[in-house]
């Protein structure tokens, strides 16, 4: 038995309500179940009940056993003084308020259908990565859509928190935050942390002073990354430039080490050298990344702004002094879409919350709906179960559903799981 199952029973009133009564045989009439509370305090707020002849308004607290009230020290917490009903699976002792009065208790074990309990336990015991896989095709389209909408909203809020953390570190500087977020995503997972360290150790304000000179921007970025090797005429020129700027801006103490970058199992087009060269070119082309990402209303305009080619040298090299077998075509369409999903969307979501302006969140969602879905093993699993994934909106929602609901077996917080149990 889990408290999550009891939450489900109470929220959806999935028990025999005929002659509903407290453990002291007082009749109960549920007028309003209350609002589920995901923060500290009682489990449901703003509930309304009639117990005996008296109508009560207040909170509902849920436990597996009545004695858990004392085990959790609620008797010493004033936040629980307004609990009007204690809902438990098993009633093992009376519970008193601070003033000594007994809290009415509803015991659900005797009035819950055993079939429902078996369904729940079967879901929990299922060893498949998606617990409801065998029943997923029986779920209504409405439940699927409602679930994707719910988890996508959760994913956007979670991603906006990453932006908010950076914003706090940068003392509210949106431009520096946007630059760091973009740099992080130029690492495309495998080198994301190294790129983020590079951006944090090399403020955008320094780079912007030289954005009219691509060679100088490359020199500062490559020098600070620790990847610069003096092996040919080009790299020697970059080293000379970097040594000058390193002294001018006191950079060398924050320079990264070569071992911080990962090259194994990385496609040449995704080598950190190539991505640094592409980031350098973007910095010379855009005066303000923050304005570009928050003020551009067309997804195609954003795509064109990001789909650039790096300098001539890095179109023909993957490493210093090592020519590539074929010429690089710059940032590909899939990479651009990845940058949009992981940079622009979280930025818009965070900015929407900070400015209390829903239009930015609406734009983030519209962008997701217009972008194609990515391809990975999680999305493939959902497709095999019959889930329609037509856009990045569907893909991002399905990833969130798997990572934070299915893999953690939070079936009772999912509309799909709830529908399966209700059948």
C-alpha cells in the first residue's frame, strides 16, 4: 500500500460511498474533495464535508495508518490544525488535535474494491519499462492528449528552472544567461558541461568587444577552451592573439583543460572544435542573442539565423592541421532544431514566468508544435505502442512522461494510469 494510491482513491472517490461514515460511525457526505497539494502541509486543501449534522470546510490529510499522524509529528505542527478529515487505509488508533479533540477518520480498506487494488498492484509489479504497455492501446485519445498536455507543461516549468538558476548566478543579466544557455547546448549533451564552463569562464562582454573580428573571437574561444594547438600557420596566429587577450582580460587562470572535452564516440561534425568555431561565427553575426530568441516570432527566421557556416578553415578541418575528408556544411537542420528546443523554448518559458506574460509561453508551445520530432529510443518505444508523435511538442511530452512518470511508476499521477484503473 502507498499513500499515492490513497490519494487516488480520495481524489476520484473510488470507494463504496454507500453509508459512508467515520470510524466513530458518524455519517459523511463529501461536498468537495479539495485541491491536491504538492507542497508542504495537508494533502488536500479547500475541502467541504458534512459530518453528522455539521458542515465543515478545511483540509484533508492522508496516511496509510492513523498512527502515521504522530509518526510524522503533525500533532506539533499548527499547519494541520485545520484538518477536518483524516483519510487512512488502516485505522489503528484515534488521533487528537492540539486541543485534545479527536480528528474524524475515514478508513478506506473495508470499502475499497479488491479488484481495483489488484489492478494497482499489478501496475506496480510490472517489470516492463512502461508499466501500462500491455493496456496502452485501450486508453482513449482524450486521456492520451490530456496526459501529454500535462507532462509537457511540467517539462517546460522544469526546463525554465535551469534558465532561472543561470539568471540568478548572473545577477539578472538576461544576455549573459542566454549566451551561457546557448553555449551549453552547443555541447549537444556529451560536451554540454564543458561548453557551459567555457561560457562561464569567458564572459560574453569580452567577446562582444571583438565581435567584428572573427579571428579574434576564435582565438579567445579556442585559447580559453584549452584545445588550441600551435601546429600550423592558422593556429599559431590564434595563439598569438589569445596570449595578448589572456593578459589583457586575465583569462588564463580560468582556462579549461583538454581532458574536460570528450571526443570518443562523437561524430566529426559534432567535435568540440567544430562547435566552438560555429559558436564563434554566431557571436560575430548576432548583437544580442536574448533579443533574437525572445523577439523573433517566426520559427523559420530563427532557423535561418542559426543555420550558419563556420570559418573557411573549420569547413576543411576537424582538428588543427588535420584536413577533413570532406568539407563541412555548417550547422545542420537537426542541430538547429535541437538548439531551438533546448535553448529558445526554455528561455521563452522562463521569461514568460518572470514577466508574467503568457504570450511568450504560447509562442514556446507554438514553436514546439511546428518543429519536427526528434528520434531516440524513448520516442520509438511510444510509437511502437501506438502513440502518435507528429511534432517536437509530442516528442518532448513523451520523453517527460517516460522519464518522470513511467520509469518512476507514478501511474496514479498520469491520466492514462487513472483511466486504466477506472475501467
